[in-house]
């Protein structure tokens, strides 16, 4: 009697495990279909197999030996399904995270007064004259002035307009105005000027607000075979959402039908007129990197004018994100062209093939002083690392570090590529297979010293535009968009 009860309990335990396995299978399949990254035949096949396995485990519970095998198998399957469901949930959450915020960019606007001045009441501050740069800080500036108007009892603050951040700083220091309203991204420009090197300690913040600025959601048809993606690497750590200089300016021209990816690098110091969101251009040419101070759209607008193209989407990463994603992928493999020590960082590189950590890879792509090509060489290094990263991402070994990868993507990357498009591209790759041909080219400028729109009173090191180099890049871009192969093209 006792043995019979034990056998019954043993069988009931097996049935319960089979039921749990069935439920775990249903949850896993639901998440798999929701993510929509696998070809339908694979998703359906996996669903059928998992449900069939649950049924087989249930049938095995009729006998003692087979029941033991079934229970062990069921426990293993439940653990695997829980792990797989966790992975799918993380992946889905990451896709939503990095794309949900991709159509907005955060800009912090501060009101600065001199540090030796007492903090005024709102009533006293309403009598101030505020310096502004209205021509380049439209929406956020309007929002800040609206908030200040409410603080001042409905009376709009009196303003005086200046052309550049340097002009604003001078006006504040020389008491032409009582305070200035300025985007936080311009503080680095002011601090780079010798007379205002201590701007952050010479001043203090009276009011501060952060605004979410809408970004174009992208122009490409989701069913299109071609797209152009702007890859921007800004020079900050921490959050990637703010307005920052862009040290990396690469266009990824993609043709999913021919499986061609062309990477086009433009030097950060390229001397070009910036195109603002209202369609106007900077009074003086400026370094391309400074376009990022006005927002990612100004960087895209400016690149569009250089290459006569429409950029569909953008993808942004900062120094922190770059380091973390490289480490999560297990490092990158590159070729070091010569022995050198990275200036400032002190990292030593030896000529030959090298496997780099995230921090080493950052030093590698930022170095320009060790090479005669300067900024031109830096663009080549950036594309070499990106190519290595793409190859890593396409490798099955990426699964081992998926949690670290997803975590870094979620915190330090931002894109307006729709999650549906990302899923469909992965699905297409898995369905059709095949290798991608990744080609890179760099637009090369000529070194010079010129006045810029951001620093109109002092000459900076820049790269003058090279029409022949731009024309060659345009030709390659059109070839990819037209479906031509670049396999025979020299890099």
C-alpha cells in the first residue's frame, strides 16, 4: 500500500513537471513570436518541438525508469526555457529602451550669473538683462524663457542677443548683461578659451532645466533595401542623450539586398558650414565635431549637405558605451600599423595584429598625433574597429556575453532606428544567410589653421574640404544605393 502511494506520488510529480514544462514552453514561444526575429518556419518548428517534448515527458510518467528519465529531462528543459525566456525578455526590453528614446534628445539649459554675485529672488531676477544665442538655440531657449516668464509673474525676461558662446561669456564677464541663458553643451567651448578657462568656477547656476527635443523619426521605408545610418561617437562619459561634440562621424550605407555595407568617415575637424535645424547655415565654417553641440540633427544636416544625401537614421554612442560594448564582446582584433604610445592615456601599442580591450580600443581610435595623417588616420582606425565589432556581433559567440552587451546597449546607446526594422533585419539575415561585404573609405582634408564659427576670435586646427575626396565618396555611396558590388573597390 505504501509502495503504491509512493508510485502514485512519483507519477504525480512527473505530471506536475510536465505541466510546468508545458507552461514554460508556451511562455517561451509567446516571447519568441513577440520578438519576431526568427524566420516563421523556425519559430513554428521550435513551438511544435517544445510542445511535443512536453507531451512525451507526460507519457513517460507511466513507468518507473522512464519516469525518472522524463523527470530529469523535464527539469533540464524547464531551466533552459527559463533562461531562454529571460534572454528574450532582456532583448525585447533593450530594443524598446534604445529605440523608444531615439526620437528625442535631451538638452540642458542653464542660467549663469557670476559666482561672486548673491543669488537673487525671482522678483530681483525679473529685472535682469539676459544674454542669449537665439539663432542657434530655438526650441529649448523658448521653453526656458517661458518657464522664467512664469517665475517672474508673467513678465518675459529682457534679453540681448549675441552670436557666439564666446560673445555671451564676454558679455557676462564685462557686465554687459546680468546673466546668460546657455545650453550646457557650450560650456566646453567657453572653457577652451584662455580668458574664460575657469568659467565653471567663475560662475554659478541660477536656474536649470532639461528639455526633450523631438528628432526626426527617420525617412526610410521599412521595406526598403537601402538605408543610410549616421554613426556618432560623442566625447562624453555617462548618459548619451545630451548635446555633445561628436568625435566620430561615420556614415553606414547599407544595401540589404546585395549585402553591402559602406562605411564613410569624415574627419572630426572637417571645416564646413554647419546647417542648423531652421535651414540656415553658420556664418563661418566650423569643425564638424562642433555640430554635435547643437544636437544630432545638425550633425546629420551638415553631413547631408556634404554628400548630397538623405540620412535615414542615427546611432549614437559615447566613450563609456564604447568601452563597455567592446569589453562585453570580448575585445576587438585590429592591426596596429606602427609602434606608438597614445598621447595622454599612455597606452603602448606594438606594430602587428592586436587584441584590444575596450579602454585600449578607445585609445586606439582617438590617437592622431602619432600619425602623419592625423585626423585622417583616426577615421581609418575608427572604421577598422567598427568592422571588427560588426563581425563580432554576427558571430554566435556573442551569446556568452549577451547580458553585458544588452546592459551597455540600454544605458549608453541611442538610436531612432525602429525596433521593428531591427527585428526584420535580424530575421532576414537568419532566413537568407550569407556574408556581408563591408567596405570603408575616408574623406581626407588638408590641415590648416582657421577661424571657426564656434571660436571666431582665435584660429584652430582644421581640415579644409577636399572636393576630389568627397566626390569619390559620393560615387561609392551611389554604387551601394544602386545595388552595385564594392568587392573590387580598394579601401
